[in-house]
C-alpha cells in the first residue's frame, strides 16, 4: 500500500481535537493530544454511583448480549465461532499489515464489526509502563507490551471498513509509555486520539458501567466515559503467561481499563491492589473480575500479538523470559479467540488448576464458557488460516512472580 494511499485514507488532523459529535455532551470542554493527568486517590473504592455528565448521562449498552454464542433457532444448529491464525516472523510494517489483513479476510471481513461512521476504541496492553526494564537488547513492545505496528495495521483496516474515528486507550502507568513505545507516532498516522483511562478527561468525571445480573466480584466499574461513548470496542492483547490468571490475552487485557486510583488499597500503590484482595484471594478474584469487565465492556473484535512476546510471566521478573512464536491470532468472539491462543501456547484451554497454565488460579475460560459467553473447547471452534498444530509454541507457565 503506497504512502499516497495511506495519506488519502488518514489525513492528518491540524487541530488534534475530538470531534463535536464525539463529545457533544461535554459542556464545552476542549482537549488535544494525549489525555494524561492525576486522579484523587481513595484507600478503598466506594460503592459506585453514576456521576452526572453534563448535559446528559452516557447511555450504557446492555452488557450481557454482545458476547453470547449465536442465538439458537429451533431446528438450526448454531455455527461454530471462527478464529484465525497467521504467521509473522517480525514486525516489519508491510508484513504485519499483510498478515492482519489475511486474518480479517479469514474471519469474513469487518463488515459485521464496523458500520459506516462508527467510532472505535482500541485497547492496547502497555502494562506497568516504565516500572520494569525490558531484557537487554529488546524493547517492551518486543516482549510484554502490544506492538504498535499490530495496532497500526488493524487501525488502518478499521478505517477502510468505515470507522470515522479511532481512539487508542489504556490506563497508562506513566506519561512516557505512549511516546516511548511508538504510540504517539502511530496515532498521528491514523489520526487517532490517545486516551489515558486513568483520568476522566475529556469528561468531567468517571461513570459507572454496570456488569449485569451475573456479576461475580464487581457489580459495576469506574470507566472513562469514552469507553461507552464509542460504537465498537477492540482488544489487542499480548500473548503472555500470568501468575494470577494463567494467561493474559484479549480478555484479561481489560484489567487495563480501570483507573488505578480507584482500585488500590493504598495511595502509594502504583498497581490495582484492590483487585487482588488479601492473602491468596487473587486466585479466585482475578479470573472472575476478568469476566465482570468483559460483561461491562464487551469486546467486538479480539487480536493477539504473539509475534514476539514472553513466557513465564507478564513483566520482566520471576520466571519471565522472552520468546518469539511468530503468530497472530484474531476472532470476533474473545472467549474462543483466547482459547485458541492458549492452545497455540501448548496449554489446554479447558484445564483446571493445578494444571498449567492455571497452576494456582481458576480458569477464566471455563468460567466464561459456563456463563454462555463463548466456547473454550477447541473442537467447537473453527480455526482458519494456519492450523493450531502447525504454529504451536511451547510456553512455560508463570511459576514465580
């Protein structure tokens, strides 16, 4: 694809302001660039009540229907969810665009995901910011953070499919994550807006998004209102193991939607310590919070970056080790997508603890399947592109944190 074609698709914004239509309810707030700021911290989050947005509140979608398996019609067997797998040996721009496009084509295109004029939020995984240093000779995005080239490729295809505006969102741990890890440059190319979900900017306050009747731990979450203003929501995760979740892929990526200041036990905690509970509670809490988050903010499209990533942990500590599986995995049902990615990592996505990777934690994929959010049984999933057995890469689980 030529630079001239790219320029035609993504005209650079001179103002870098959010469109009037995006934030018509804002009561005259003007913003630009990356939204970074501090929040008032609280020792423990109160029972959420929806803050008032001027001049009218954000309308929340019904959170329990988007992730459901196809509706059963009498006499008709629901079709299997499709998950696509592609190979990519590195992050060369044209290669990644070609392979992400191949994934989208295997899934039948984006026509049933994006409608003309839709505003789309892309959730990336930029975990921990600069609190950890990547292994020598490698970058964060080559080991434990979503690589911007994967986001660039998907963003370009979303725009070509009719999206009118892209937002790249993450509750970043420090202001330098976006520029240092290539996202400021990618956002400029896509005319996308970077949002720091640790703040409510450009809105006056956070909202509370309900989980629904089947919630486990939280009945609602504090969100930046942009998460409910957008028409479609995409999760672009990194293929990794996780001490308290077994694996961290597209669904666990949603932990990064939460403003840290609202979910920590002490003001000096830079992480969301309240999510972990006390003692060994994390083993039961984290898997269920993953599901609560996916009900509150359902995923319309999931893409997992497994080109270069890590085994043994989420960030450089403990048994963390860089690996290069050279794969990309995508699907329109995040449960099925995470299940296939787990199988690509040579783990059983239906395993129960203490079977790796779910050594000490409940399997959130089993919980999701039990709740009817999708299947995690490989035999019930149609795999397109490369077969699982052809791309399997043996990961070591997270033995130590």
